[in-house]
């Protein structure tokens, strides 16, 4: 279910694909995405733009909270930047479900460079009704 949900989302996610993100893994309530900081992703201080680190975390969050084939969007998100990123850094965002009750969820995302934490993100999700794909098409 999680894999099929991710495939359905990925096919329409032009933003994540356009930023060069890749899906490492998706399981129920959990997702890992990666992105390399490119030349066009650094700011005027010659460090990785924080908004793009946020976007990577947000994308991992999106794949985690949609892993149950329930159309879900962000209700809010916040990030704490711990260390700057640099051109060429491979960033990995790991999203883990903290809680899910009814239509609401909370997810923690850790963004790392190798073994170093560069950002911590918390996202709040809200189911909006509908599904990403027809579950009758999933093989057992």
C-alpha cells in the first residue's frame, strides 16, 4: 500500500522531481527522501537555501503521511536549522509518524548530511478525503 501510494504521488510531484529528489524508501507512516544541494540551490551566503531544506523535509513528510492511500495535506510545519548545508551535500530526510488520530497526524522529519543532523522538522497533516489510487488494483 505504501509503495503504491508513493508511486501515485511521485508521478504527479513535479516539484520534488524538479529539485532532483529521489525516494529512498516508503513504508506505512515513514518515508526517506534524498536530494543533493546543487549550484542553483545556494543563497547569497554561499550556503544551501533553507527553504529548499524545508522543501525536502516537507516532501518526505508528504510521502509518509500519504502512505496509507488517504489523500492528506500539510496543516502546518516548522523547522529548526541546526547546521548550514553546502553545494554538493547529499541531504537525506527521514520522516516518521509520531501520531495519527482520525484525520490528523504529526510527523517528525530529520534531515541529515552523512551522520550529521542539519535540520529538524515537525509537520501536522490533515486528511482531505479521497485516495491516491484505486485499492482494487493492488495485488495481495
